[in-house]
C-alpha cells in the first residue's frame, strides 16, 4: 500500500513538473499562439519592425530550429498544394535534397505536413513543415529543421507545437 502511494506521488510530481515546463508563446505582433512543450525551446528572434516572423531554437539551432510564417495564397489553394509548390520552387534546390512524404495533419488547425532531408555543412539535416490552413486564403507554415537524428527525437514536441497552434 505504501509503495502504491509513493508511486502515485512520484508520478504526480513528474507530471506536474512537465506541466510547468510547458509555456504558451504569443506576441503582440502575431495573430496566433501555441504551446512550447519544453523549457529547451526559446525564442531567438521576436517580431518587430524589421522582422515579421518569430524564430525559435531547441537548445541549439542544429538540434531544432523553428520559424513560423503566414502565407496568403490564392483563394481555394489547399495546404497540400502549397506544400507541393514549396517543394517544387524552394526545397528541391537545397543541397542533397531528398523528398519525403506528405501526411494529413490534425490539430486545432488542420493541414498537411511534409518531411525531407538535405545537407548543410556536410551534415544530414531533416526538415519538417506543418502547413496549417486557417481559411481559404491563409495558411501558416511552421518550418522545423535540425540534424536528422536530433530533430527525429523531438518529433513528439514538433507535433505538439503544431497541434496547439491557434488563432487568438
């Protein structure tokens, strides 16, 4: 009986400490908010007169890097179409680009996600972009990059950030 009580207390403490590490990101100059699941995530660039888009790192830029961009598209363009357009016009020109797959993504805002590999300074990198469709003209792109092994390890956190994304 005492072991069970201790186990419940330990598990409760671990869950509570995890809840305190999670923080909500929002800023006066952006129209959205989302959860940062770990204290390892920190903003390195806040929106201001010169920069429209916030940027975040997970410890180090090679461990995980995130930028959030609002894409205003032609009426009726889907998140999937924007993902394909980005691959065709931007991503395929990255050194060592290897196309990944597109998957449907569900969260507070639904969309698609694409994964891809590329090289930077001789290192294998992974990119994962979440295209979240707010309406028929607005799609937010959450672009994560990092070393392939390191970004793969925090996939649950990138998913949580995208799932918690919402307009204010």
